[in-house]
């Protein structure tokens, strides 16, 4: 992944919830793969609280196509 794209993604992962920031940054630093970019960007369009509910496992309200990346985010 090119440096500029990675920088933009990291900036987009800065959220209003500290817990979400921590999970997203950990994911980007250690688990992000090129194939994850489209799905992660789609998830990042969600509101912070909705995304946190999904990542924390409290909600399953997400597109079935995001199941893989959601499972990996939850594993962080």
C-alpha cells in the first residue's frame, strides 16, 4: 500500500471514541491487508457509535459482505 493511501486511512480512522481509535489503529498497524481497504473504508462511513457497537460485538447490523473484516476487527 502506498504511503499516502495509508496516511489517509489512518486519518480516517481517527474517531470520537477512544476505544474505536485504539481498535482501528491496532488493526491498521498489525492486521491490515490490501484486500481490506474497500470494506474498511465502507465501515468507516458509519457513525462512531454504530461502528463501535459492531466492532464490540453488541450489534450484527452490517452488510454480510463485511463479515470477514468485522470478525478480524473484533479479534483485536
